[in-house]
């Protein structure tokens, strides 16, 4: 951006010299003119349902109640904080810290079904 400002170069010339698309240079130049900054906008995609405190609550609850299923943990979080999360979200929050919620098949000792196609 400094080169465009100093030398009044065309964005096409700059893009050819740098080997990147002219649309990128134009977008960065527009952003620089708008707010004087070309840094990347902070964006994480889909917003998280739970905040770090709720993640901590899930972890503590899972450690205290080792026999709880993910559905139980989801219900406990909902009653404690009002945040409704799915069973899959509980799995995603507990997995990285090495905790794994129990499945219903673990609780009821259901046999694993094997399906064969003849």
C-alpha cells in the first residue's frame, strides 16, 4: 500500500509485480482508504454456542460425574446456565482436554450389532 501511495502506481502494475490478483490489491487499497489499516479482519466463522466458562463447567461436571453421558451433561449445562447444546457439542468440548462422555451403549451394556450383507 505504501508503494501505491508514494508512487501513484496503478493497482494492476503492483499486482503484476507482486504476482497476486489485481482484485486483492484493489480490496486492500479500498480498506486502506476506509480506515487506514490493511490488517485482516477478525473473523472466526460460525460463532461458538458456549463461552470458556461454560466449557470449564462441562469439564468439571464430566470429571465429577464420570458415569454421565453427553446427554446428561448437556441437560446439566442447560439447567445451570440456560445454554442449550447438543450431545455432539459436548463431545467436541470434552475431546481436546482428554475427557470423553459415555455413550448410552456403555451405560446399558448394549451388544454391538454386526450387519452383514449376503
